[in-house]
C-alpha cells in the first residue's frame, strides 16, 4: 500500500522516519518531561575520542595546522591600551579534505552509516557540511544526496550557496535545490523514506562527537607549543555544533579554564524563513538568524534531540557586523597571506576586538577557517548584495542596518563587538522548554536538566519558572 505523501502525513511520520534513518532510538534517553539523558546519548554513540581520531585519520581529516597570526596581533596592539593585545592564533581547518571543520562531523557520520550497512547518506544543508558529507561519502563508496534551501520565489540563489552546490556535485553527490520555506524538511523526510539512506544530520551525536577532536587537538597543540592551554577560544556560532563539539573536546583534554566565546554575524531584524528577506543577508551561516534560535531551542533541528547544545558550554556570546567580517577576510589575506572564507572570519573579527581587551601575555584562538573561492569570495557576495538593493559603504560598523546596508570599517580600529545578554538567552531557552513540551509542572529532574543545559544556577531556573507561573514538583508532591 502506497503511503500518504501529503505534507501533514509525512510530518506525522517524522519519528519513525528519523528512527530508521539515524539508527538511534531517542526514546530510551527520555524522562517523559523536559529532561533527557544528554550525556548518555553522547556516550552511546559507541566511539571513544581516540576511536574517532582513528576514523578521521583514515580519510585524512584532522591534525590541521595551527598558525600564530603575528601581523594581525601587531595590528591589534596598535589599537589596544598599553600592555593589552593578546596573541592571536588560528586553527586552519581549511586544510581538511573538503575545506572546513565540517569534515570532522561528516567523517564520523559517514563511517557510522557504512558500519550500519546503509547504501547512502542524505543531509539537509546549504553550507560547508554538504561538501564534507559528499567528500566523505565518495571516500567510503556511499551514495550521497544533499538537500539545499537555495532560492527565493523569484528563482534567485545566493552565490555562496550555489558555490557549495557546485562543490557537492564535484564530489559526486546529487543536489536537490529548493526555495525557502517548509518544503525543505518535507522533501528531506520523503527522500529519507524513499531511499532508506542514513540521515547524516549535523545534529546527531556522531556529528558532534566528530568535532570533539578539534577541541582536544587545540589543547594538545598549545601544551606542546606554549606549555599551557589558551586563555580563550572564539568560535563562529550558528546551529551550535561547532561550539558544542569544540568545548567538549577541550573539556576532555582537561582545559577547564579556557573561556568559550561564541561569535555570530548580527542579522538583527532579518527573518531567515522570509522569502522577501532571504537574499537580503550576505551570510548563509554563522549569523544570529541561526545562532539565537538554536541556542534558545536546540531541538528545532532535524533529529528528535539535538546533540548541539551551545548554552551548556558558552561563557560569552558576541556579535560583529557583516562589513567587519568582509574587511577581516581581506585583512587575513593581505596581512597574513591566508585567503580563507567568510564563516571562520566571523570569529576572527571578534577575536581581533577581544584580543585588545586581554593582556599581551594571554592567548586567544580562532578555532577554524574554511576554504574560499567562486561564490564564497567576498566580491561576488558584495556584488550580490548591491543587486539586491543593499548599500555597501565605508564608515562606522555600528551604523550598519542588516538588510539595508553593509558598512566596511574605515580602519581596523573600528572593528568592534557587541555582547549579547547571555542570561536573557538562557531565560528564553527555559521559556521554550515550557512552551514546546507543554509542561504544567516541572520535576526536580527537569530543573537539574535546565541548569545543566543553560549552564546556570538552580535559583536562576526556579526564578524563571516562577515568572512563567510554572510550579516545581516537591518530593512529597
């Protein structure tokens, strides 16, 4: 009997489709309320950190170079107060086979798919992860389908997304390109059901565990080079997997005093699911349009429980404007001789400003780069912006209005960051826990889970629940 392929019917079958395509029974980790056993879920990926290192080594993933950006550090110190200006380092993840840190996630996911006997892998992504999955699938001899949200209703596609489609096809993947809207997830579910392929999601435990090697490597390299761990690691944040995996790797290395700083491009005022606004942004990832929603509700992802939970590890969250990232991309190329793509340079722009707050003997690390070229280069990005009515100006980045203009800083001293209120983000997360689970009374286990998931205190959780009018079950009920 043919299954009902209507939108509502396919969405209703989501749990069974996900279970068969990921090979994880998420129900075993559930408590029946808000809480679930996150650490057990991560542990039951079945691979130790050392095993993942070996898996990645088979396809030449990881062990990427670490550069000290001496010229950019000197430049930062010119604008810093006396005695300020931390040394800036960069982990060059562009040297991975597909040109980004996403190869670490893909290597583990594709290996696991092959181990379980799947004939192919599917991933829904408009970013570097698609190329990473396609590359790893080619190495493992598996078929690959990448589903992209690429166009607006006028059929206009962003140059960076189109470039990534080209990369996926170069590795032999089939690319399914869709317009912005709910059809993406519907089409993704249908493909999983029709093909029986593995869901190489960005948000499975396999994918996040793959990034742990990045954080672990960082700690080991700094102990060898400098005899200590870095003081801060700045991580471009979108869906949260990059930050989560890197932080977990640092923790496994024992680097408990290293500050975890998330950085996103500020796209305040633009809605990512808006057809009209889709092409008004000049960044396809690493921006607040993903960073804030996924931080305040991680389980909006394409699996029942996301393994990417950035608030668990975040010490600070900052934003930079689009123009500063484009400026830093050119600066990195012309001052350090490294031409790299825009996403990693979001963290670099933030690190440039953060280094000026820190002492000269401290170390701040930008933990990833990505490849550039074709549509990922800043020239086609800025040209596309102009074609969509965005003014490209030189001046004060603080005056930038996303969707209206892109302001390149008139000099490096103008590059600045804005701190987001992390406590406000944590409150939003707790509110979403209540809203999305429809819980009327929280259990003690729920409170402990939210404390861990938001990296906060019991008092903070209880105060927020009281504001929401939600009672907490007592032992004697």
